[in-house]
């Protein structure tokens, strides 16, 4: 499996994401935001966490309009896989690849701590390594992770089984405790918690490893 | 020519910052503030000299980048 991880000015989880994918067996290319095309034959694009462009204007808004993001959207439109974590999730909502938006945390504080999540669906390449109902612990580290969308979209997300993760104890005010969602074709996942920071024993836990192992496995068999 | 873009969260979208400001005003003794909504103002210096064209351009900028119309509304002043 060949993965590309996009690097924006201000990304700070790009290498973590690359290492997690590599340890799961993926070949990883780092791609700079000013590049206009992706390496040939990329299966998965990782949009990493961080503070792209200093969170100016709105989190993810400037990154979503960077040259490489046109290729990211084109990749997704062709049915390619895109994983957005934290700032990556914010960027994916700004591109329109995922519905909704991440507002300022309801308590107005930056929250940095491990949190429990419930896996809501195993029906995606990202969550195939889990069972629905599993409770996993991933770290969160964000100021704007309060997921918001209109009632109609919320109904669709629930009806189409597109909520991938919910917080067990909501840390940021997200509507219906939503921590991560998938696109209509289930190939784009955005989530605020960081699976790549809980992927090997030195991280203090390995709950995230199953996501990367599952992804590599699914794509090797595709 | 100058343009000023006003961006506000849409009605119904929770504004935790506005809410925090309302609380702070109350604790300073400013009674009777029922609600606070916080927005932003963006000023642009434009080479364009035709007001109608300027408005059209700035509206396109709002739709594409300056506002997130999922949660924000905007209005444009041309001066």
C-alpha cells in the first residue's frame, strides 16, 4: 500500500502519521502543500494534525485552498482513500469532502488528554480492525473540535451509519458526541482524536495500531 | 477602492466566545446584556474602481474562502 502524507506549514503530526503507516507496512511519501500533484499510484492520503497556516482565518481554511488540496479532492472524487486527523479533519470539512464544521470547544479551552471513544461502525477500511461497540483510548489535542452540522445532515450521518467514533465522555461539546465521521462512500474519514499517537507501546497504548494495520490489510487485498 | 466584509455566526449556531464575553460583562457589573455574538471584520484594499464589480469579486472571495457558509453569514460594504 502506498500512502502520501501532506505537509503544510504548521503541520506537527505529519511524521507521527507517516511512522504509524510505515510500521503497519505501508510505503509513505511526504508531499509538500505547494506540490500540485500526488505521486503515482497513491492509495491513501493522510492529512495530518497540527496548526496549518497558524489556524489563521478558520482552522483548516487556508490549507483547504492550497494547491495540493485540489489533488486531494480529485483523489477522493475518484474513490480514493483520505484520512484526516485533527487539523486534517478540519481541512477535510473546509474542502467539502466531509460535511459539517469544527467549532471552538464549548468550554473554550484547549483540551489535551487521552479520551475514550466508542467505535460505532466496523464498516469502513479504517475501522475494519475493530468491532462496533469497542471502546478505545486515543489522545485528543485541540481547541476547535466541537463538531457541528445541521439536523438534516446529522440524520443522514446516523441513518447511513457514517459516525465512525463517538466520545464516551464528550470533551468539547460535539453534537451527539461525534468524534469522527466517514464520507458517503466510506473512503474518507475525518476524526479529531489521534490514532497515530497511540500506535505503539512507547506511546502508552496501542489502540490506534489496528486502524493502520486494518487499512494496509484492506488495501493489500483490494 | 476599499471593501469591508462582516462575518457572523448564523443564528442557531452556538457561539461559546460570545457567551464567555456575556459572562465577563455580567461579572464586571454590566447588567442587562441578554446575548453577545462575536464576529469578525475583514478589510480589503482593491485595485478595482467599479463598485459593482468590486462587490461581485468580494462576494466570490467570501463564498470561496473568507466565510464558511455552513455556519457563517456575511455582508459586504464597498467604500
